[in-house]
C-alpha cells in the first residue's frame, strides 16, 4: 500500500497519467518522458519524503527514489498508468523526440562514444602506468624507475604497447559504434575503420613530417593521385565516413534485388565509402580535426588561469544542459594525440567542478535543519566527490541556489589553479577523488592541491552565502 500511495502522489504531481508517454527505471531513479513538463507540480514532489530529488535531462524527467524503492514504485506506477514496462533505452529513445537540434547532436555523440569509453579508459590508465615507470624525478632524482631497475624496461614497453592499442586502432572502435548508431551494419563500420588504419598506408602519426619532406605515398589512378595515408588516432574522419557508409548501405538495400543483396551491398558500400574517404571526406575532416585540437590546445596554453577559471565556472551549467557529453569526442581526440597535446585538460576541470559540487552539498548538510534535505545531502555530497554529481546538483544545490553559486566559485578558483600547472589527464574515468589515477604523473601533486582548494572554497563560500540568506530571510520576516 505504501508504494501504491507514493506512485499515486507522484502521478498526481506529474499532471496525471495522460501526461506520461513512457516510463522506466534504473537503480535509483524513475525515468519518465512527459508530454508537457510545464504541468509538473514541483512543490508537491519536493514535499514528498520518499522523493530524494528531481531533474530533467535528455528529454527525460527523472525522480530520485533510491534503490529498493524505485522498482516497487515503478511497478505500481505502470499499473496506474496502464503503460507497458520499458527499458531505459526505450525511454531514452522516446525522450530524444523532445530534444532540440543541439541536444540531439549531443545525444548522438554520447550514444557513439559512451560504449567505447571502457576501451579508452583502459588504454589511458595503462598509459599512466607506463608514464609512472618512465617519468624522471617522480620517485628518484634525475632518474626514472626503468633507469634504476633496467630489468623492468621490457615490462614498461609491453604496457606501452597495450596502452596504445585502443588509440592506434581508434577508427575501428568508432567505426563500429558510429555505423551502428547511424543505422548501418556495424561490422561494415569496423571494416571501414580497419581500412583507415591499414598497415599498407602511411601511418597517420607521420603525416606532418612526410608532408614537410614531400614524401607522401599516393595511388595514381586514371591520372588522379590519392594519398595513401592512414587515420590513426582520428575522430572526425571516421565519424563522417561512418555516416556516409550507413546511408550508402541503406540506399543500396532499397534498390538491389534481395537475391544479390548480400553479395553486392557490402561490396559497393565499402568501395564507394572507401573512395570518398580517401579522396575527400578524410582529408577535409582530418584538417578540421587538427584545427579543432590545435585551437583547444592554443586556447588552453594562452588564456592561462583566466581561461581555466571561466571553464571551471561554466562547467556545471554545461552539465545541466547535458552538453558535457559532447566533450567525450573532444577528449578522445586530445588523448589520441597525446604526443602533441600531452593529454586532456577537460577531465581535470570536470573533477574540480564535481568536487566543488560535493563540498557545497556537504556544507548544506552541516548547516541546514531541514531533515529531508539533510538526508539527501549526506549521500549526494559523497557521491559528487566520487564523480557522480546529479543527486547533489539537482537534489540540493540548484534547489537552494546558494550552494550552486558556492560550487561554481570553488570550481572556478581550483580550475584556474590547475591551469597554471598545466594539469592534464591521460585517461577518462571518475572525475573526482578517484580521478587521481587518470592524471599524468607530473600533474598529480597540483591536481590533489586543486581538489583541496576546490573543496575548501566551495564549502566556505556556501556557508557564507547560507548565513547571508538566513539574515535576509529573518529581515523579511521582521518586515512582514
């Protein structure tokens, strides 16, 4: 009866069953697609003891209930609405219909890159281990660990090979994932990726020096010259080519007779897409990708602490819009071009922002008397420190406003600090306290100091703003 009552109250606050078009749940949250979010009675939801927080993202309205409760409330909700049980993917797809074009682009990039993150994380962390073994002055003055212990040199070389694999063959991973997302055969996408890093081609890493020396190999076909250059570590070329491959395959399947479909469609799809990739799409998008990467690195290197502070300040608002998922593509490119970029500066800034959100939430836990918010803040604050900020941000900080201001202040100050020391990551991971294992060895010390600064500034600023808010409230009560 308890869960039925909770479901009834939630349904009423959401505007009734006619306002819900899709529903699912994950480990802690109801994930709902609503026909009109303006009908939500937010005040009623906030007053419910079992509702730990709410937020809207990606076309979904999500209600945090906690594990053990959410599944039982969901069962009662489906009975009340008559909706069939759906997976989170089904709801995600339904929610996408409510997104604007920019949000759809962000979702598209997220759908492509999120599945391949484990491979990138594994490669990046192995790269970090290799850096620990080969970095001078990290443990021994003037020497690295392999200098001091030559017997582990081959171990470092082995780890380095393992670390590079995901980035050397990155077009295969992206080709598979992107082609699947665009509606094509993912194995043809993987084949396209293999074609783009084929060993017969000039290795993409050596393209710059070969161009300067006039030593780029070519195919000479009917008087036309096509550069025989690979696309190791690139992102934009394989994304564009995967889109063309998927659409080419779909077009051919409409017109090729079914008896010849399995024979001609793969053949023509790969051949047509391959020709377009090496003649036009690849060279253009390679240049665009290089400009993007060089531009970001230049911006980071030249704007210094001011640019870092601004990025730290706006990172949390960007998360609110969901557009931070688009950073995955940029970070992948930065990590893939490690020799040129030195790693990703986005991940450390994200970590500073997440720690600041956690600190602000814990400050609320320390000073607020509201038992419900206090209960949410204790768990949400720790979660944010570990890299998961949604409960903290949407359940506490945005709701009270002043903790959010305190958090972005802490993020701005700490991001400016780590920018001075050029802190960069060699892998993606949990952007928070555990993120230390993703940081380049020579950046670990300033990264840790940055997290301390982030926590202290956000915590203290939140308490100061809370006291100011309390005084204003008292003054308003006296005036009334």
